[in-house]
C-alpha cells in the first residue's frame, strides 16, 4: 500500500457503496483471479479508471488563472484569515495527511459537527460538503471561513487583511483588478458579516450598519477569494494508483496486468464488483455516484444534535446567495432541487480514492478503520433506521474475515501518488511572479 507521510487522516467512507443487494447477484468465488474475469466484469472494472481531466467551471472565470491559484495557495497556509489568527485552511486540510486532519470531527476554533473531507480530486464532484449544501467549489470554500466552529472569521476581516497587506493587495489586484473605492480601510468596521438566522447578532448588526454599496463590494472581494481557492484546488489531483496501473494494463491487453495488484486485492476487486456490490454506489472513476444515501450508521456519541444531512443541505443550498444560479456565478445555471422527507439523514457517497489514508470514516468520523466500516456493512449491527422513507438497499453481506481483508486490500490499492510537493507547501509570496505584475 502506498502511503504519503501519514496513513491517518479523516474523511469519506459513507460506505453506502460497501452495500448489499448481493442476493440478486448470485454466489461469487472469492478466490477469483484476474484471468477469470468475464468480459462483462472487465467492462465494470475498466469503468473505474482513470480519473478524467479536470472539467471546466463556467461559474468561475478565474478557475484556470495561475496567479489566482498561487494567491490562494498562499492564503491556504495563512492563519490570519481566521478570527483569532490561529487556524488556517491547512489546519483541517493538512497536505501531509492527504489534505485531511486525522480527527473524527473538524477541530478549528471550535469542534465542528462533521468529519473533514480530503481536497484531492474535488473538481470531479457535483456537490460539496457531506450534505451537498454547496454546488460549486468556490462557494464551498467560503463557508468554513465564516463558520464559528471552524475559522470563526468574517468577510470584512478577510477583506481588511487582503486590503491592508501590501503583497496581498498587489497580488489580488493583479488578478481581479483595482481595489474598490468603497473598501478604503478606515471606512470599514473591524468585523461584520450577515447572520441570517440571528438578526440581533453583533456581526449582523455591524453588517447592516454598512452602506449597501460597501456590503456589496466586501462580498465581491470575498467571493473572489473563494474563486481563487477554487483555482488552486483544481490542481490538487493525485497521480496513478496501483489500481489505475492495473486497469491501464488490462485495457491495453497486457499479459501481466495482474502484477500491479496482489492476489488479495484482486480478490477484493472481485468482491467489490460482485458479491459485495460496492459498485452500486461507488462507481465511475471517482468510485462514487456523487449522490446521497442514508446508511443508517449510528451517530458519533460526541455529537449531541440530530444531523438531518441532505434534508437541511438542500434548504441551505437553495437559499445561499453563492449558489451556482446566483448573481455571483459567472455563468448562472439552474439547479432543480426540492426539499423532501426522503432526504432526511442522507449523506454524500464519498470517493474511495485514497480512502486508506483518510481515517476515521463516515460523516462524523464514527469508525476508526476500513475493517470496522466493512464489518458494519457486512453485519448491519447497530444500524439505526431513520423512519423517514429510508432506502431499502442495505442488507447484511455476511462476509468472512478473509473477504473483509481482501476488500481492504483492494481499497488500499486505490491510494494515489500525491500531488507535486510545490502544491503541498506554502509559497513565500502571494504573488506568482513579481515580474509578471
């Protein structure tokens, strides 16, 4: 198994995909080797690799601007973005931990209510956050900044930082144009942001006291920071995994394709597309359907509130001023969503790429290892029906210890080569090149 520098990090195995319905598929020979795969099975395997090129993002006109990506990379490691100056984006998305933090729940300036996902390959996703409350990468990037449990900051603080730091200011203007006149620093409060659900919150009152033109200018700069973050995260792609090398050899007809995977991983692959039917939800090159399911996993006992998942996520997305159909989108697109009871308790199917490096697992980091996750789907012990039109797709797999080990070995083969070191370290300046400005 490939490792970066740490095999502990947190993130994404909602695990619907280690799902069930296998009784419809018939018996499966767990000792199956690569040579035994049928044409139909090979087709399923080939559909899982490689990760396609980074798609375009019309909602962000700066998505592929190198200066914007570099600007964000500098801010990514800058704790001044946070309210108390102690937390940076890298705190919860540590490059040395596969851009996660190795903790069950996000720990910023407080303890958040969910697990921290990896940033690798995020441009392949359709929805962001475990509940899908953002539909663009740039809008997703804005929320942790103003979340009291994470960076505990506000958009005025961010704007004051960028506007008052000479290098940040020059870097910003080289990308987004001249600094708005409405944001001359003496005219700005120290801190302010909208707090929609608490109209009497001090930050909201400070926000409402600002002239509308100034509020709009602040928000535009704040959005541009998010779009710069998007530009950088678009570059965070992993290199080929052992599984990708296997698929490439299989696709080319190479006689030695199976040499890229140990026998146990091949047996796990056979289970993945067969008896365990993980591919039902973990399909395609990202090994995820990109949608939302209720796995009935018991919640983290440290989280005392009920997490409704996608049910509340849809509501937040529809009301967000930063959604893809809003005025801050550079190419507004319509999102046809509605809030229904069937969404209660649903969470996003995570990608299984690099999953061996992103423990603990599930949306609240409930499970410490892949063995524990697979055992839950195998036995369904401690499953908690939610009573809101839950899906009827999860049945006990009754996997043997050997089969569970084989599935874990296959999942470990999905570990990718890390991005270039230059994308995982803090640059010395927010400016890509002083000579280019």
